[in-house]
C-alpha cells in the first residue's frame, strides 16, 4: 500500500500516534486532513434555505447532517464575497456544524455557549432558535454567548451582529464567575473547548507549531477544569454538549471519563443519530465502554476535518421557579418618545417595548434577560442593539438594520452588486438623490447592508466607520 506523503511541518509524534490508532485507515485520514475544503453554512435568518442556496455562485454539495450546510470541494473566495459581509452565510467546517444539530436548541430554552468566539456555533444556535418560532413571532428563548478573551469577544459580537441575531447576550466572563451567578439557569450548555486543534492543521499553521504531547496533556487538564466549572450552570434535567476539533483521546474520551467520575449527577447519553458520526474510542485511553456513546467525525469518512462530541445530561427534574424571558422596560419617558419617533420614521411597524433597555453608555438594546440577572458581569452586548442616544437625538443602530427585511423599512434603496453606489456607500460616501428626507435602508439583492440618511438632495451613508473599506 502506498503511504501518503505528509506535509513536512506536521509533528512526527502526531503522525506516529494516529498511524498506530487508525492502522490501515491512516493514509486516507492524512490525505483528507490535508485538503483545504471549505464549509459554508447558510443563514436562515436571511431567508428560505432553497432561495439562499440558489444564490451561491460556487458548486457545492449538501452536508449530510446539516440542512443549512454546503461543502465547497475546491477552494473558493467565499470569505471575500459580498454575501459573506451581508451575513447570508458563515464559513464553518462541516463537522463543526454538527454542534447545533446535536445540541438541538429549542426556541423557548435558555442556552449558553460557554466558549463562543468567533461565533460560528453561536450564530447557528441563534438562527435555529429564531427561525423555529412562528413567522415574525415574539422570541421566547435566551442565548448567552460567552468568551473569556476580550479581543475574541469583540469578534464574536461583530459576527452576531453581521448575521442578524436578535436573541443573544454577548458576555466576556470566566466560567467560574458565571457559575457563581447563574447556578442551574440553562437548559442546554455548549462547551466547545480550547484544544490542540489537530483538525485545523490544513488551515492553521499556528496549531501545527504549537502542537506537542505536553500541549495535549496541558489542554486535557484545562478542559477538565472548564467542565468542572461549567457543571453548576446546567439545570436539573438539562444537557451539556462537549466538543473539540482535535483527535487526541486525552482531550476527548479521557476528559469526559474524568468528569463523569467527579460528577455522579451527570450521565453520558446517546447522541442523536446523524450521518457520518462514528462512536467514541474509549480503548485508546482505557476509558469506560460507555464512552462509545460519544461521537467522532473523521475527515476521511465525510466532509469536514473532524470533531469530537459528547452529550451529557444532568439527572433530576427541572425546578419550578426558573426565570422567564424579560418583558419589562428600563428607559426614561423622554427618551422613549424620541425612540418611538425615530423608529416610526424608519420602520413600517413599531418595535415592541418589551425588553427595551437604556445602558450607561446611552445605547438602547432589546435584552432577553432581566438586567438584575447580569448586573455586575462584564456584558459586551446585552441583546439586540437597536439605537443610540447622541446629542439628544436617537439614531437607529447598524445591528437594527442587519436584522430587518427590506419590507420592514419605510424607505429602501436596493442595489445590485455592481452598482457603483454600493462601493460609495461602503466607503461612507454619498450620492445625489432628490427623494423624501429620512432614514433609508440600503440593501443588496434584498439583503440588508445598513442605514443611510436622505436629505438636502443626497443620500449619505451611515455605514459604521470600523467596517468601511
């Protein structure tokens, strides 16, 4: 049998381990892991999946386990396409798309993504919760997206905004502080744990340089600590999905085995049956046979570069005194009137005042969680950023625009991708226009881009400065 030629940069110990474990499958594994396939997950917040799929300009195959997923088998410039900017899709490895499928979030649940940056799994969970609701119905569930690293949390917030998410708090906290504040609060928790990233070797040279056996064992210790800190956040009867993008059993089956030994109120349960999912490999680390209930996606048996998942359930019945989505309001009357006037000028129908909050920075959010529950925590965005108070005026926010459909706005300029006004808009410019004064929603091919303001014979871009090209 011919042996696959491997990249010179791949760590020899990694290659040796995988050859020993996979045997005759090793060559197929290495060949698949080295490919630079592109996964693309459509965003159902932007429309029906069939309609979105018809807009994708590259040949693609469906992902067997993810209805929103497409697999581009050749490298494509999907990250630089305008539809990526507009949140029509998110670039994500196909095996990572399984997280939201396996967690199966429901529209009325309280869900936590504990290590959420850059936002692929968060935006997938959010979209599933939002689009499972009746058409344009009031949201019922709550999603908290947490990231402990401040810089990465900012990237997370931008991706949540770009994909039109409205039901999510973006939080920058440690697991132990969250557990101390929110014991037993969540129906479902996702821990996409920091790991050695062996599944990313085809596209992440830093992961290759960082890899060593010491790194693998160090990650295992950190993952065990994170899971121990996370356990109190899961309510009785709730579920915890653990995942990594590595193949090392020390970071996978061994971590879950240690957690179950230390937390007898949790049990490992069967993962939902999805195509391409293979059983765990407890024999690689002498873990209990129950770890076969965990699952592995392999790069040589399906699209994607591989992932590990284990689904845990906390035993017991949910308590009866759980909080509900916040429907109060915390905004002074004068600012409320300004807000209503602005929204009335921009939108066909008014937004509900339920959950409306004015922050200390004079920004207006629709938050799904009672502010008393997150007071004192480092919350970057307490929900959907809809407007800001500046110089005694209320201005609609960019995040409001990105969560709209063109028919929601009173005035829309829908541009073609090759319209020169679009490049002008994205640079923060203006163009002549004698239409009525007021806020204008700029769209491309029916997808929202952002706000502009018409007046004095021209339309002036209000595209955020930090996004301008």
